[in-house]
C-alpha cells in the first residue's frame, strides 16, 4: 500500500452534504506510523455546531425519520452494513493511516462495524412499549417508547469506526437525529461513514458531523440546549467534564470511560491459554484500549513460570509499519500519549518493578513506536498498577489467595471489565460475582458480541451500549391512560 502524495481533504457533513466550516481553519493529521500528513479536516466552531444542531432539530421535528416504520429503518441500516463491507479496503486504509493501528486490525474493525449495524437493524423492528389492562373496568393504559430527540455523539481516536457504530445505528434505530464529533486525530472514517449512510437512504439532517477540537466542538455539543442527550466515549476526566456541561438543560448523558482491567490467573489455569489471552488483552491496538488487560494478577505458585512464558510470547509480537500485513502492533497515536506511557514505565521502575522486556522507544527512521513492555513484581498500589496507561505495557501483580486477588482487582476507581482463568467452577463463579465490573470474562479475554451489553461500574461510566436494550438508551418512556366509557365526576 502506498502513502497518499498529498493529504486527503474532508469537509463537515451537515444536512446531508459536505459543507465548509464557518471560519475555514484546518487540522492536518500526520500518520503516527509514517510521519507524513495524510488528512485535513475542518477545525469546527461553535457556529458550526449550531448549524448542525439546527439541521438535526428540523429533521427530528419536521422530517420523516422519527416516524419511519421499524422495518424501513431496518432496511436502511442493513444497507449501511452492506456498503461498509463493500468499502472495507478504503475504510481500513484511512483508519490505519490516521490511528497507526495495523491494517489487518483495521479490516477486522470494519467487519465488526458492519455487524453492529446489522444488529441495530434487527432491534429497530423490536422496539416497543407495554400495555396494562388491570387498572379497572374504566381504564386501559399503555407505555410507548419515543425517540429521545437530537443526540450528540462524541467519540475517541482508538477505535473510530467501531465506537461510532456502538452508538449511531442504535440512535437511528430509535428514530433519533444526531450530531457527531469524532476525534480530531481520526475523523476520516466517520465522515466516510456519513456519506455511506446518505447513499443507503438516511435522510438529510438525520446525521451531521462536525470535526474539530474538544473545545469548542465537544463542549458546545455537551452544553447545547437543543440537544436532548449526549453519548460520550473517552477518558474519565473528560467524561466528568461532559456530565458537568450537560447539566444546563439536564440532558441525558451516557458515558463509556476508562478502565484498569484485572485478569486473575489461578494456579490451576491452562497457563498457555492464559498467557495468550493476557498478551492479546494487553497489547491489542498497542494497548490503546479501554478493555486492555493491563494488569495481570497471578497466583504466587505459578507466577515465575507465567512471567517467563509471557515474556517469551510477547517477544514474538512484531511492532512495525501499520500498513504491513504482518505487523501485530503499530504506532502510538501522538507524542503526548507516547510520553505519558513512558512516564508510567519510569514510575514503575522507581516503584521497584522488574522489567522483563521492553521499556523504551524503538529506534525507527519514522513514526512513533514503543517496545512491547512486560513488568513483573509490580506493587498493587503503584501508579502503573492502578492508573490507565493506554499503551503496550503489561503489569504482573502477584497474590496468594483468590480473596486477595479480588480485593486488588476491585481496588481502583474503575470497573469496566475483568477476567479470571481457572479450571475450578467454584472459583470462576465466585470471581464472576465478586468482581465489580461491567464485563467479566472466564477463561477468555476481549471476546465481544453485539448481543451483550457493554459499560462500566464506578468511574468507568454511566449506562450501557449494545445488547437488546441498546436502542432503549435513545428513547423516552411515555405512559398513556385511556378512560373507557363515561368518566366518574370529581364529586
């Protein structure tokens, strides 16, 4: 694959068409794996957000989409999935250039994306309320599910296609209209997706995309009085700011935030399987993943052997050109993130950890690449063990008993996901019920399905995405009471 000769230029997407930003400023994105400019997107303004919200409001109040039959919405969403698959090569290419992830992973992400649109299509035909006929002879009642209105969707840079598709198709299935702000570092695939949706039959104004920085674009979306709900994925710190900004009109807020996810390995576990799952969880997407198994809790009796095997397994992973088919890890998203990761490694060293492998930058002519890093004997209360690193750094923490492991696992502000490897049914069930996390994996890691809800406890977020109730997140519930026959007077 060849790098583009010049950066590809995109515009905002408002009311069903590409439009220029009100001020004409640009954000140029440099490929983290190659060090060359690859895309240019508008630096959106508050005025651009107002224009997009106005288009979404008109489409909701006066357009056809909120009243379209569920079967018709399903047809459109299914066609989006088909078109996404047909555009897989193009979408994966731009995803890789902007994010630095390996091209093979980008292709897989496009396939997952298509599956989410298909699942949302099925749900659009099954959104319904309820009825109640036990309120007496003169009363019949029902509950209805109405689309909540105009929804702001704010997404991060680590899985641009996948995360917008954990939100947008479900909001559309409910009948909502949307204003989207992708990360300024990875905007291309979201803009391409908006075009695909239009080609599939989504009416103008239903989907609007305003690119730009968190301030002003993200802040304006969160504060906007004409937006009824905000769904945000990103860091816990920014999620808290979104929640504060949303208080102005008490809009509904859905937050999918950070994680510091523990994988517990008991001494009766299938060690090779646990090592492979831990390696996947820690280093997939360069560790830039909210579900990363960045801390692995290993029972003392097998800890030395686990550490040896993990170091050997991790050494097999090729870090290199994201466009190369055999690369397993690509480049780090930007210099700020790179320095943050390195600072956590240094803090780990200062805390007395053992560096089994890695720990620094790779010597390359271009791009930002970090060594795969395995730390052992990590103190459970150290910063590298308790805070989200978001990089290719795995911390091994040793424990004696399952109760101790559960206490360590629950001893952070997060609760997104967790896991346990054991062949003991009782230990597996105890851990599954005791771990304070939205997802618990048993003898696997990072396995996901659209049918299962996703979200976190504590400071890992509010609400749930995916699963059979995903569309309900974008609705209001209304009770309707019908009086039958002659009404009884007050007195």
